């Protein structure tokens, strides 16, 4: 069934690699280098730093292969390693002695930019409200949304990357969804109200 | 199906099946959900809103360019090497072969101790999608191919070639001087090699070959698709290296399609006999050979490293060299991929289900991309439009 193809291919790749087949590393690399690069760029504008970190992640993958298990999701594993690596590097470059804790890094969503096709479905007022609503999210909320909607991770995986329990991770995303729905709806109500009043004003003289 | 009866918008966005539909965009899921909406019209608004929320929450992607991607991979190899782990290095050499396969399709480089001595990087510099169409001679000089269909003819000893009626000389040395033809998307080329073998190179492809065949085996490397009409010479077998497979022939006509972005390498034999060689995935990496007969097509799955064989109407697979595309109940998505390469355009689908429509008939590639899309529009229930960025978008009628 084609439905399962993508996922079973991923599992196949991963188990091949864990069983010592190094030829598939390049396939893993080809599949995940762009998602990793994208994720990394959300933490840092310095693309060279992001690339260096991706390099380190893959070198680590080779070194630590024996400790990994088949049940690990390769995408999740790579994203998690990359985040750890990037925060380490950011900390190094900022000369901080204490490690960066989860509240301290920033995360960029790039929403409402170059997202023309989707945004065009909304009117201008809504677009503006949408951008504002998303800007008002915390960095952690942004990261949770990113991991859920751009990388397609499960809640348990998101909670591990964000150092939260399952319920909090889910709540984080739900709050963001509700915020967005408010934007969509409040505006629509206004819109229908206006529409309604126009219709009424038009029909009145006839009556 | 009852499961979704009391679902809210947020519940849908929690549901693994719904999320898979959004992230994977498989047409199977399309069919399931469209059917579900039809049967449960009351859920339509919620599902549509969940879809809208999902799409609004997706953000713009940062992407590596192909060359950045390639350089980064090289760095990973280097870094592993310098860490002094001999085994890792040794293993990475094979990994290197594989990435090489994907960017160039010229694998089996190490396995068969190929006569190609040029450094892989030299080939990697120019990826067909980015590069213009050109011939690159052994000394590195480039001759650009401006025509949509170029002809390149080599003299018998390889020291002279005619490119679209211009004669060019190059030093013929004792060792094999490698030449390369790159054909970008939207172009094609026909090459007559020094042994008289004719090669039609399809859009977005590369061929690497010696100006003169000096060794006892005639060897060329292919990335992309080409049709070969190999000059008979029983003493000197002709080998085409295309990604993970080798095709060995004495004299015959056949087509190989091995684009780096395709998971399947497809070989179709028109006449004569050819042998396909590949290594399997097993522990011992055993070699396999498949002997092909005329009208046979063999498809090699690069991930599973397995072949499947079928009998086909060859003309449908080789008509591209006459500027025609012929289809018989081919998935539209597959046909569109070929059209994209021919015209160097992007074609998007509004709905993944469109990709499963079956296309039959002939398309004349002398027409413009828009003419071709109009013909498709006549035969299938689709509409097309041009987006502001120049891409085409197919929608359901």
C-alpha cells in the first residue's frame, strides 16, 4: 500500500544503517539534510554554524551507532541531536558559562512570510491578525508548532525535545491552534455581520 | 469511521491519521478523506478548518542548494576521516560512492576499478539541472550547446569532433581522454562516439565517455536518460554505468533511465541482448546479473536493490528521442515528470489524486508546454493555470 511506503522506507533505511550498512548513510543524509538545515536556521541566522552542527550530528551518528535502537525514529533522533548541538554552539559563541536553558533561546517561525498561496485565502484584516497572533506566541510555542506541523512529529517526541511532559506539549500546541482559530472566526463573524447588514439595507427599500 | 463523529477542529489536528494525510499527501489518504466527507457532510466545515489551520501553521523552508548539500556531505566524510577512525573512513568511502550515485549516478566507481581517473568532485561541479548544455573536453575546455537538439560527432580516433557543424580538435593521447556532455532540462543531444555508437541524451542528463576507446572494454557513465544504439564489436564489450547498475552489451539498441531523483532505474531493450549487473543488499553484497531479451523492461529499485521485469511496447519508452512522448495508461504524475524535464518547468498538483489519473496518447514535444497541458486538459478532467512565479498548477475540473 502506497500509504505506508514513505514510513516503511524510513524504517528500512534506519534498520539497514543500524545493522552496519554504511551505504545507506548517504540516503539518510539526502533525505534529512534539508529538514535539519531548516530546523537549525530557526535557532540561528548563522548558516555556517548550522551546517557545522549538521556535520557533527552525522559524525556522531556514525560514532554512536551501536547504542541506538531500531525503535528510534530517525527523523526524531536527528532533530533532537541537532538542537542539542546548536544550543551548545550558541552557548560557546556567547561565552556563557552556564548552559542555555530551555527558556533562553529564540525560535523563528517565518510564518506569514512567503506563504502567499495560503495567505491569499484570507482577507487583509485576517492576514494582519494572523501575523500578530503568531508573533505573540512564545518561542517554545513556536518550536512546538514547528515540530508538529512542519516536521510532523508526535506529541511524545515533541515533549522530549522541549523537555516537557506529554500533556504540556499538547496543551502548548492546542493553545496556539485556538488562538489561530479565533483569528479565523472573529473576523468571519464580523464579515458575515457586515454582509448581513448590507443585504438588509439592500432589501429594505424593496419591501 | 464513527470515530470522528464528535471530533472538533483541534481533535482532527490531534489525530494521527488526519496529520498523516496533511504531512504525507498520499492519494490513498485523499481518497479516504474525500469519501468520508461525502458520507458525513456535517463534518466538512470542521475538516476544512483543520486543513486551513494546518496550512497556516506551516512555515517557509530554509533550503540548502545542491552544491551546499554536496559540500556538506564532503565535509562529513573529511571530518570522519580526520578523526582517525580507520574503519569509519573505510566505510565512508562506500558511502561516498553512494552520494556520488545520487548526484551523478556514476557509481560502481570503486567496485569495478573503473578506468575513470577523474576526481568525483570534478563531475559534481556541474549538475544538469543548474548547468547549461555543454561538451566538456579532457582539458576542461567547454563548448556550449545552444540548440535545443544538438549533434556531436566524433572521428574514429577521437581527436576531432563536430559540434553542430563546428569542427573542434583535441589532443588524442595514449591514455583515455574523458569527455562529458551535459544536457540541461529543456534540451536534448545526439552523440556519435568514436566507435560509431549513437547515443541520444534526454533532458537533464549527463554522459561521460572517452574521446577514443583504447581499452578492451568500451565504458561510459550515464546520469539521467539515454537511448543507446551500440556499434557491434564482439571483441570489445560496451558497458554503461548508470548509478547502481551496469549494463553490458556487445551491440544493440536500448534505453536506460537513471535520474538521480528517481528511486527506480529503468532499462528497456529494443533489440539484441544486454546483461544488467547489480549488487544486492545482503550481507555479502552478492553480484546479480539479469539477461534481458528484446521488448523486456527491467526496473531496479535502488533502495530494496531488487529488480522486476515486464514485457513492454518499446516504442512508448523511446519515442522521446523523436520528440514525442507516448503513453498508455501511465500515471499522470509520471508523465508530468517527463514533461517538466523536457520544458524545464515546474508543474504542481492542487490535489494528489490528480497524479493517479491515467494518461494515454501521444504528445508532440515540438509544441510549447502550454500546448501540451491543453492537450492533457482535453483528455483528462483537469484544468491548468500559470502561477505568478511561472509554475503551472493543475486543478481538478
